[in-house]
C-alpha cells in the first residue's frame, strides 16, 4: 500500500513538472516554439514567439503543390501569401522548403 501511494505521488509530481515546464506553455517567453506536423503528402509548420506566429503549409497532391505562408501578430496578419507549383514536390523538397522557412524566421527574429 505504501509503495503504491509513493508511486502515485511520484507520478503526479512528474506530470506536474512536465506540464509546468512545457515549451508550449511558455508563450510569453522570447524563445521560438516550433511544431512540425505531417499533412497528407506534405507538412505544416507553426512557429510561435509570444504573440507572434508564423505558419507554413506545404500541401502536395498528385497534380501540384500549394505552399501557404502566413505571419501574424495577435489577430493581425502581417503576411498571407501562397504559391502553386505545377508538380508534386518530392518528400526531400518538402523538407527542404520547411527547413528554409524555419531558418528564414530564425534569421529575421531578433535574439533575446
């Protein structure tokens, strides 16, 4: 019984630490938080820093590729653009486009 209570308390403490130190909860910090998700044959990336957000979606179909880029601060869009390529991008090209976008955001954001 005693070991079970200790284990339960330990689990709660570890869960509390994980939640409190999560980078997603540090939205007020100056660090960039980067999340990359697979979307079908493409990917999306969301980069946040405080109230600023950068978004890129690379949507790949068998016929073409659409790339959407957005940048906003609070609810105001500073950039909202898209481009269409007349062929599907290969997975390595999608990764390269995502990496280039992340690096361009990092280069434009002043260091804390």
